[in-house]
């Protein structure tokens, strides 16, 4: 980082061995973290609100009787997939609705269907890529009699569905659209063109916390009937923890399951039954997302990005195609749509100033990009995404324009939107545009296969803010991109080569069908990467069930070894979340700060402001 001048402006790491994380299973315990409580006492009366966060952290902290679970290294060749036959009669839909659903899921997703494409790809790719498992007549009879779980209680003997994942191959969006909204737009102006299920994030989160999603639906009545049918099937009753579902509101499903465990002792509501399994999603928005991911409760996967974003440079060199140094194309108006505060689990709260103040960082980024163009005499481009009915009516045309923009640029500045994960990340990667993230890369999917630190860069948002406010006294952090291009061209070429290999793990395609890049049929796919991570999650859930004697409550409270000091980190996190929004302030000495740019009058939190010497 020192070679680039700015303090840790760009982070880049060489590839290393990827070891599965060690997991700890937490049983019920009354032990407390003395260091966490002492930290709260030192904060004084002004931060009394942190007590709730500290208490929650202490309650979730690993106890002295924690059970250590070694890293799981599953035999991937042994894992199989059990695919249910779709119960069309139980769904009570017409033959025409069934035909519409099958037609929608056999065709390629529309180019703008980033969320709908994710649903479509998961339910179609898993049966195609994983070998099938068919239980014998004796196994089915034992499962129906309820004896298939006898071996799982602390025994190492094989039991029903050992090393098996289970899938009901129904896409919630396409089923609801075909059965209940066939001839009309389903949802708001932005939801309909993108294949998004029109569910309120805020209302579903509140309902999950209060009643286990009994009063708010996040799919439709037809899909709910399918889940209710699944819940009474013997395979689900014996192995609910290895059933795979797909939904973007994984945090609400997980919380609904937690509610039912606490109140009823097991999954009772429709959506709680989904939360008991492994949920494939783009991003989990709850504060315990890291813990849940390491424990196999959800698997993050990339949004669908159409194949025309894939850059074909077999006939032309990248150097001749990449004539722009950096581009940025995110929306200007954003708000925090995450729940990262443990003390207030149903209120919007984003961890990290770069997501909390994304609106102001976007404003400052425009100034930094313009300054880079003026000093480097190179081409830059900042094309904001406009959220309006007119833009969504011509969404495919806008996407093709973005594809051309990414294909011509060396770097793509990726700022957080309403949350961390956006389709722009995967579209930029497909266009071989090196992502420059202005938020933590921990949220990104497929970490086992995609070396994100080798194919992307990291810029700190406070440095962009400081440049906007102070000008010459704070260097433009984006100038490091120019130094990388001119002073270390071999490093730039190495990153582009790594990006070329990694982008296939983030691209949904079926053996290269519909992809214009030569040799795509022999390349990996996002579906194969999803299978890899689902097997990891299934092996972890299976091992947790054995380690806890089949206790679902203990299985929920597992954590990665890196989170042993969760109490202290949560106190600091709560402190950052309670800081006020920017206001007017003066610089040291009572003199007004110099007015430069649009953020000169904004007061940022002290951690974001680097005082002038």
C-alpha cells in the first residue's frame, strides 16, 4: 500500500491457500465477557444506549463449554442432489399457468432480470450439475415411519440422506408470476422489469422479528402452498437443514426460524420452514450475516448479468480496447437498507461509514474522478443510474450502454448502494473492468473460488471525502490508479489475467450457450461455483447436527473462530451506528473550513475527518 502513496488506499494481495474456517458450536451458557462489559462502562453516560448492544453481544458470545468443530473438507464427489417432483396438483393451479411457468423457466432470463435471473438459475442449474440421489424403497419406508433419524443422534453411522442436498425445483418469482400475475406487471416500476418479488424489506423484517412472518408474505399464496406441501414430506421432516431454497430476503427467513424456535420449539410457519434450510441469496442483510454464512445457513451467489457484458478480446488486445481509465455508474440517491445494529434489529443501520454515508461519498467521487481526468489527461466517465419509469422502460438499451462503458475501461469504481451487493459488480467483472470497491469485500460471493483481493482494489471512503473537503492538503486517492497503470503495468496485466479466469465463476451460463466468447463451453460457471459452496454449507450443517446431538438451537448458535471477541466488536459497531448524520462544522482554531466542492459544509464523524496539520 505504501508504494501507492495513500494510506492503504489500494489493497492487493497475492493468492494463498484457502482453508475452510474453523467453526465453534455454542451451547447454552451463562458466562459473560468481562472485557466487553468493561468497555461499555468506560464509555460514560453519553453512550448508555450501547448497553443493549453489549448485552446482546455477551449473550451470543461463545461460552466456556463451546464445542469445537474442525474445518470441514467434504468429499465433493460423494454428494448428491435429491430433486422433488413438483406437486402441481397440490398447488391447485390451472394447466395454462403450469405451461406458462415451464415456458418461463426453460427460456433464458430477460437481460434486465438480475434478481429473477438468480431465482431462475438456481432452480435450473442445480439439477443439471449435481448427480441425482434416489432413495431405495427401504429407505423411503424407514423415512415415512420416522426411523431414519435414529442414527443421527451423536452417531457416526450413515442415516437417511447422508451427503445429500434436497431441492424443490420451483422458482418463487416465476411461479407467482405465472399463476397469479400472468398478464400484468407484478410490483412497482422498478420491480417488474428486474424480476423482483415485490415484498417490503422493512415490513418483512419487522414481521419476522415479531411473529415469524405470519402476517407478511414475501412470495405468494401458490408458493406458500408448495412449501406447506414440502413440510409434510418425509425427507424434509428428517433433514430440513439440508434443503435448498432461493430468496433475496434470507435474513427475514432466518429470523422467522429463530422466532419459531424460541416460541414454538421448531419451525411452524411457512417461511420459518424455508429459514431452517440453506437459503441461496445475493446478500444477507442481518447483523449476524457473517456467522450465518460460516455456519451454512445461507450461501451468497451473484445476481444474473446478461451474456452481452462478457468482453471478447480474442481478436483485439485489451490495451487497445481499454481506452478509459475509470468509470462509475451507480445511482445518486441511495439509503441504507441493512440491519447491522444488534441493539435495534428492525431499524435501518449500515455497518461502516462507507455504506452509512454512501450518498455523500458518491458526490465526492464525482469530484475525484473529474480531478483524475484533469491531472492525468485521460478519459473518465461517470454515468449515474436514473431510477425513473422512462429509464426502466428502456432498461435493456441502458444495460447495453453500460456494457460498452465497462468494456472500454480499465477500472470500475464500485460504491455501495442501498446495500453492498449490486449487479454492477458482476457486470464489471464480466467486462474485465477491475472493480475498485469503496466498501469491505467480505460481502462478496464465492470466496473459496474467486480471489477477490487479487482481482479487485480497495479505496477507503474517508480519503475520497477528505479530498473533496480539503483539496490539496488531502491527495486524491484515485491517482493511485494512474500510478498503477503507468508505474506497474506488469501488475495491471496480472490482475486482468486473474480477472479473466475468475469472471467465469460469477457468470451464469449453460455450457457456453448464448455466450459469444470462444471456448465458453469449457469454462466454469456460477452454477458450478454454487454447487461447490452449497456442498460446503451442507457438510457444515450435517456436522453441526451430529456435534449437537440433533439440537437445532445449538446448530443456530455456531460461529467462526474469528468472532470470539464479538462483544467488543459489537460495542464499537454500535458506537459508529449511533453517530449523527453530517452537519455544519468549523475547522480547528475557530476559523471556517475552506469551502471546496459540495461537501465543504458537511460535518462528518470524527473518524472520517483527518485534521489538517
